[in-house]
C-alpha cells in the first residue's frame, strides 16, 4: 500500500498514488458505474454542487444510511462533501483532492474532518472505524483503477 496515513482527534488524512491520470481518477471517483465496482452498488453520488451522496449499509442488525451533499465539485481536482450517518447530530466534511504526477499517475489526498461534534469516546470509535474504512475503500479504488486496461480513459 502506498501513501501516508494519519488520524488526529479532528481529522483523518490519507494520501495515495493512483496510476491513472487525474481525469480518469475523477471519473472513477464520481461516476456511479465505477463507484459500484470499487465501493459497492449500495452507494450513489450526484457529483455536482448541491448533488446528493448516499450509502446504505448494515452495522450488525441495524441498517445505517450515510448521506451528504456535494459542497464543491471542481473536475478533475476537488470534490467536497458534507457527510453524516443518520444518527449523527451534525455533518462532517470529506475532501478529495487530485493532483497530477509524472507518468500518468495521480496523487489523491483524502481529508475527513469535523469530528469535534462528537464526545471524545464516540469520536475515537468513529475516527478508528472511518480510518479503517477509508483505507479499505482507497485500496479497492487503486486496484480497480490499475486493472482498467480495457478502458484506460475511464469513460465506461
């Protein structure tokens, strides 16, 4: 796994080099047909300002809905979402930033902040769970991106 990983009481920060161009990485991050491959078909995104994000998943016996609104969408470099589970008092913020690297690769930075809305015990659990979840999803995204030899421009 490539990238820097860190978490604090306020933010999760992950970076990853993905071996596709920024335009392709943007498509993989924002087009539902691609999202379904690396994240799951239980996730949907409308990648424009004001658009919605929704993920429905199970946590033991309980169904959870994570949802949000797109706050910023600047193809192919920046996507910002308000992010919240259905039982949260407020929203957190997810920022995905893409920068070109040499050799048709991209630098992806994920910052998920706003955790101060939670009491310390719950905050620590949520940070640990989301840190692990984001590592898992970015690993899947990288593997999916790098296996896409049949559609190198990310349009399908």
